[in-house]
C-alpha cells in the first residue's frame, strides 16, 4: 500500500489516504475520514513501520519508507496498464489576494501505483506516458489552497455577501468528523461563536485537472481536491507615496476545445471556442488584507476565436493558409450556445470588439466578419433591445498602416465607451469625495450599483484571427482605462484618467506584455510579434529583427511541433481515453470527432431557433445568472459552520504563518516587482508619484533605445502634474525608498533649501552649467505663500515653544509670532530650583476605565491574586488545548 499523509499548513491536523497497490488496473483509494493530531499520526506511522518489518526490531527498507514529499495531488491517470498518481513536488508563490496565496507549479512527479508483482505490461504504455508528460505542468499551471481561481473575484465576494438566513437553512446539522472532548458542550453550534464557511463548486470550464480528479472525487474528503488552472498569473506592487497597492493579472485558459493555433479554430458543437481566455485584473489596497474590511476591485474581459465553424488547412505550408467555413449555420446555432454561456457567467451587455481586416485585395479575414455580423444580427432579433449583443468592428491593421491615425487614441475612445457600459466590480460604496466632487465620467458609468459597492455586468469579448497580438494591445488599452476607474473608486487619484509614460502605466504595460507573451507561447508557439510599443510607434529599431525571429519561431512551431502538442493536450484533458481494441491516439487522422460530440451521436433535444438562451437567464439580466441567489445556484455551494477560533478560517495564520521561521529576504511582498524600485527614474527624487508623466529615458527600464534626442523629448513632454527636473545624487539616494520621497519633499518645503542640479538649457541652446541655485517653483513645483495661515503659525509656534522650554530660554521671547494664547496648547512648569535641570511637571494623560481595570488586574496578578476567568477565556483556552494536543 501507499499511505498518503496530508496536513494543514501549521501541521496540527492530518488526514490519511490509503492507496491499494494490489489491483493491476483499478484504483482503490480509502479515506478513513478521521482528522489526526501530530502525535496520533506519528503513532500510526510508527505502528505501520513496525508491522511491515519482516522481523521484530529489525531496521531497514522492509518497513515504512517515505517515497516523496509533495504540496498537492494533481490527479490520477490510467493509459493501458495501471494508474499513476501525479504529485506537485515544487511550487512558487506568484500572487497574494486578500491573504490567500496563489502558487505556480514548478515541478511534478508521476508515480506508478501497482506493484511490480501484479503489473501487466503493454508495449504502448511508454509512448502514452511520454505524450502525457509532453504537457509541461511546470509551465504556467497555478493553484491555491484557499481561493477559488476558476471564478472571478466578483463571484467569490458575491457568494460571501449571501444573506445569513439562507446560510442557516443550507447548513447541514452533522456531527464533527473528528472526536472532540468539548463536543458535549456544543461549542461549535452556539450562536455567538459560530462562523459560516462557504465552499463553491469550481467553474469546470477553466479547471484543467477535472478529469484527473474524477476517480478520486467521490471517495475522499474535499480537502484533498486541488483544482489547477492554466494561463497566466502576475502581480506587481504600485507604491503611491508608500501606500502599497497590488495590481494582479490572472488569465484563465479554457480547457474546452483547447489546442494549438492552426489545429483549433472557431468553435465546437457545444459553443466552446478555441483560444478562449478570461483575463481578470484585480486591484486592492494591501495595507488592509481582509476581504470584509479591505478595498478590492476587479475588471474582467475575454478573448476567443470567432464563434463559427471555420478552419485553416496547414498542409499547404503557407504562412497564411486560406480560411474555410466548414459548415453552414443559418440559425447561428453554435454562436447562440457560446453567447448563452457568456450571458450566464457575465450578464449583459455582451460587447464584441472585432479587430479583423475589413478591406483586402483577396478575401481572407473578411469572411469571418461577414458571417459573425450575420450571426449577431440573427440572435439580436429575439433578445430585448436593452440586452442586445453590441458589435464593434474596427480594422486595426488598416489604422496601423495609416500615418494620419493614432491607433491607441482610437482604441482609447472604444475602451472608454466599453467600460462605461459594463462598469467594474468594487466591494465598497462610492467614497464621499466622489459624491462631493463627482467627475462627469464617473456619473456616466454603467454596471450595477448596490449597497456594498459596484458590480460589473456584461463583458468585452475581443477577437482578431489568432487572438494574440492585436487582441492583447486592445485588451491592454481597455484594461488601462478600467485601471483608472479602479484607482479612482479606491480614492487614489482625483480623476479617472491615466497617461502613458507614468510609472503606473509602465508597470501595468509590463504585466500585460508578460501576459500576452505567455498566452501567445501556449497557443501560437512564440512570443508576441507586435507589442504596445509597436502600435505607439516608439519601438526601437532592434525590435524589428526580434519581430522577424518571433514570426519564424511561430511558423516553425505551427508546422512541426503543434500536432504533438495537440495530442498531449487531448490526452491530458481526457478528450481521448486509451482503451484496448480502439485505435491509438497517433493513429487517428484527425481529432475532429473527439471535440465535436454530435458527429458520433445525435442529440435527443434540439435547441430552439428563437429562444436560444437558457431558461431563467433573461429574467435576471443585466445581472449574471451564476451570481443570482436562487435554488439552482445554492446547490453549487457547500456551507459549513465553524468555531470562530478554528484555524481553518484564520486568515492571520494563513498569511503570516507564525509557526514558521521566515526571513525578510524570502518574503514575497518584498521580492515582487515594485513601481518605485523598478520603474521610478533613479535621477528623479522630488516627485515620487507613480502618476507623473516621465520623459521616455527617465526610467529604470528605458522605453526608448535611442537616448540622444533629449531636446526633442523635453519639448514633447506632457506632464499630468508639474514634474521637476532631475535633482542631485544626494536627493536620489533617499527618495528611492518606498515612502521617503514624501519626507524629502516636506523637508525641502520647510527649510526652503535650494538643491544643486544639472540643467540643460534647450531654449537658448547654449552651454551646460552645474550647481545653479534655482527658484523654489522650478525645484519643488510650487511657490511658498508669502504669509502663512493662522493655523500654520499656531502649529509652528507650538513647535518653537517646545524647543524653547527644553533649552530654558527666556519666556518673553516665546510669544514673538503667536496671535493666540499658547497656555492651552502645552504648559511645562519647572519644578527644580536649579536652572541647569530639565525637570518639568506635566499633567498625566487621561486613561479610560478599561485600561485602568487592566492595569489593576496586572498589579493584582503580580501579588498572586488572580481574577476569575470569563467564558470567552475558557473557550479560547479549550480551543488552544484541542488544536495543540488533541
């Protein structure tokens, strides 16, 4: 047997799985449902070790030995022989959302379960194993123990806001699974100490190991099930005067109709499209971690192939194979299924941004546009006008070639209109300053406003032909526009607008470039060919040679390695299941029949041509049906009542891990990309704001390769706020820290110290001078007022009086700039007869009754007089004893 021992992060609670190794082809997994303590597990393993030795007292390999240490189970898989178990052996933390860690799989281990004595060999087993392992699990697969990655943040937090009455009815009144010495007192069901925990079923479309866990699902406790997603996850820290704001980008790749570029195009018979990726950008204030107390915001958008039956024949070995429509679909059956899925998950309006070419000498991409317009027009006939699908065609390639048009300006206009229609999610109501000084753009914002904040209703669906280069740039522009609204909603900027060449946008652009490169490698076999800088027309000349290499890499991958990758994906996702007597995977001429189930059997139910949506979806629009509180959705939730001291729901323990020895050097929040360290120019120390426009060569990661045209960039510079010229090296060293930039600015404003700087006079085109004393306006961006206000003078006078009292100066000189009596501000009375002493009489601070009680109790405890413990003290102590020793 194999014994699989799993623990919670603190290693105080354990579960044990027994895996039978005597069955050659069946999987027998036994979960005893018992929760062990550390001591109990040691005793259990000790007994097993003793019982499995050949002779009493003998130590050796015949007893119990550790096979592998792992962080989770990916699943169980069988080809033609017995089952394998796939375990995660290495992981790396990639992001943190509200204290919940998101990990990337770094390495895995496949272990064959049956013993050699019962193994039945098959000649093709090794080949299937090689194909399965061709899916590199260490490449962009992610998991989390406590956060549902398959759902959006809006869904996860909407579930948390479910009314308490519903939770009480859903809670199953079952006894605890482990023996509890305090069970008779019923602490876990008392009103004051109960906390409801909610576990939702994952969204299967974005789970990549659902088939691998099928054999395990019904036999074991849900804590053993670890769902993984494929795509991208990145997180960066935006420091706004020392305040940490985490910007997270999560991309979920669909596991339905998944595959490589030319082998998976269009949609299958169930409405799942190729290269479908849901991208979610999450913004939150990291200074407050809790989901209930913190400020969280998210925006979701989708990319995916055109939802029609179409393909491209790659046997011709052309760089751009001709597009062919494989099936006539006059009633837009497949598009209806696809948009029905989207209405259920996102609500309305569904906005299609179609970036394919409209004008071509030879009809190529335009075939898709014409069919898509016809499908959307047909489907919109039956939807209410307020929930109709919005179609936006825009030939991005034509605008890129034009010298008169700016591609990103036009995209920005589209992005503004899209975000205004869909809105975005934020878990707190509008701040008072937004109500007091409303921005005109803010008042036009769509979405759904609720008492707890705002909900995103509807989604933008972007596509070109490949959904790679053009799509990524368009998504970046929409994301940039949404980011401005998110920052504004959290009270971090005064207008919902962000400009290029600011530290915030550069950080966000790098996240999106990594996101685009990763998704492009997964689907197309190479990194992005055209980037945001390409469309801004500021890319250096070296970028063109890189683009050519990426194009060649993409062509080579599509021609030679995509077929093998497609076979691996089909095997990994369980689309193809090996079996005796059936053709092998490599013998199939095509996988068309695997992905289109209607080719093998006729469906018993036919979808209506007019009422093409799922029953109940239309009733709740514009809200998504999946997030509505109804009986069908409640069946997807598991509700359990926990004790308030239960470690499983203690987010402090989960995040800070007080039971582990940790060092600052290895802390994730210090290692992640940082706007101040990685993007703020090293020669600008006066204005550390990440929303100030910098010159293109004023950055830690330079945007422009050519740094010689400094005069030209100075003239072209557009400043959102008055950004100062570069200061001296002295100022730089202190301002590159997280929050010292503000201190430096305040210090300079008080002392009016002139900073020696190096200035280039571009106007007169004369010579460069060093150590020139500049005006206050040039250095600090503001002019100091001639007459300080009365409040400022009072604060200054208080500061002066403190200093004078300490140094025993004449009392008459203390009133030189005060217009109001300072006796009430602070009054230090000397009580010493000797003038050199600094002993003063000060009124003690007033303390509240609770603090005095605590102090008296502390004094009494020192004398041995202990106060009787309250009920809460008993509960906490008992919970501690149970978790620690039982």
